[in-house]
C-alpha cells in the first residue's frame, strides 16, 4: 500500500510539473470551464439577489395581515372596522399613541426606466405614519417625510436609482393628480426600497378607493407573540384573514421568480457544461498522447496503473479548479452588487435589487467546475492505463 502511495505522489508531481509544456492545450480546457462557471454564477446571482431583497430583509417581529385566500396585496381588502380589530389584537406592540401598526394600500403607476427609457410599473404604496416603524431598517436619506393629507411622496433608494423623474423636488403626474417628491429613503436593502410611499388616505382619495385598505402591518411585542396574535385574528368570526410574519410574506413573494431563474440557470449551466467536458476531454486525450512514451516507461519500470490513473485525474481536477476559480472571480467582480430591476410576479410591479454572488454560490460553482474536470479526465485516464506498454515504448 505504501509503495502505491509513494508511486502515486511521484508520478502526480512529475505530471503536474510537465503542465508548463502543455499550456496552450490546457488553456482551452481552463477557458471553457471558466466561461461555464461565469455564466452559471451570473445567472444564479440574479435569483440570489432577488431572494435576498424579498426574503432576507423580512422580520419575524412584524406581522403582515391579508384577506384570507388573497395571493397578493392587490387581491386583499379590509374595511376600516376590520382594520381596527386587527390593530387592537393581543400581541401587537403599543406606545403612547396606540398600536404600532399601519393600514396600507398598494397600486402601480407608470414611470420610465433610466436604463432603457421604457415604461415600468412602479409600486406606489399608501402607508400611515406608523408604517415607517414597522420597517426595522427604515432610514430617511435625504429630504423629509411626506405630510399627511398632501400629494407628497418619498422614494425608495432602489426606485430612485432605476426609475427616472423621481429626484427630490420633482413633480410627477399619476392619474389625475400631480405628486411632489419630498424625500428619499432606505430600508436595509429590502423590497421597500423599490417602492414609492405616500399617505394612505391621500391614495384612497386619488384613486377613489373609499375607505378600503389592502394590508395591515403590525409590529409585535416580540416574535414570540406572533402565534398569539395570529390565533386571535384567525379565530375571530368578524374576520377572514391570512397572517404571516414579514419574513414568511416576502419568502412567498420571491418563490416564483427564484424558482424560474434557478431552473433556467441550472439548465443553462448543464448545457454549457457538456461543451466544457468535450473541451476537457480533448485536452486530456492530448496530454495522454503526449505522455504515452513516458507512461509506458514508468509502467515498464514497475509503476502500477493506479499511480498513472491518479496522475491524469489530478491534472484534470487542477484544470477544473483553475477554471472554476477564474470563472467565479470574473463573475464576482463583474456581477456582485450590480443594480437592476425586474418584474415581481406577485404584484406585477418593478422590484429593484442587486446581483448577489454569495460564498455558497461560489463554492457550488467551483464544485461544479471540479466535476466538469473530473468527467473530462475520466476516459483519458482509463485510456492511459489500458494502453499496452509495448505500444507506448514504440514512441520512444
């Protein structure tokens, strides 16, 4: 056993040192694998960034209440009386002014994208002043808060970056009303940064919505009181509600697009991977052909087939590792943090988010690159072992 290990280490070291003489052919395999990994990581960083924006920013200390059976906010409805019942439920946090809760409305308005100049469905949300306290990371970056009762809006950082005409002080016309942009806010990178906020009652009046609301957001006394809050509302015969934590609510919203992008990215990666495997096969077969005399000489001197097999596989894995690391690095510096927007299938409005090349995604991509290298090196390694010693010695 020790003899096999010593022989394996010696042959593998000699083979890897000889890589310098096979740089051109090795680069073909490395570039192919790097290209696959770059595209693979780039596509999946879209779903990762979208998931982070919608899901990871959610809090378990905030409850989101929708009408029972509603698949989105736009399909939900609450009367003012029902809103009062929800806000007064046990488990809701309170201060001197009462429950820390916000009855809200959600609609979309036409606004132009900065990047393409095309129209986009910008999300316009009506909130109560307590609504900012139901967003844990809310921060007014510039300007001021809108004044209740006035046609004023504050714009999320993501919307300000991706949509035109939303600079502070500018006036925008939506429907029959003109709105003044008075502030810009952030919310810890969450989906709220893709939205435009105004006073809920002004939005009711502007769109003739009467006294109706669609969503009620409630800050809880603590995450532990969520079940108490939920049980009280779902058992109340005056209500028909669905109660989720903010985290659960955003996770449901992100699931459709995340699944679509991950599936597309995986299929694309597999299809491109087939091409990379053929490139690796060509490289490794060339390497085995160039070393045929050397391999035959080693075997004639008593070196077993296992050291030869391992040495060829080690070269293939090294090429896969280099290609994977190069592709992941290009994807990280090229895509990570890149700001863009897409359609949220739950609300049919634009969501601004940043590509996210996470450590887990990089590790997955490198493992995939190693598998490509391993697959590309397997058949050439077997061919090297099965080659008759006499055939190899004739090339000396």
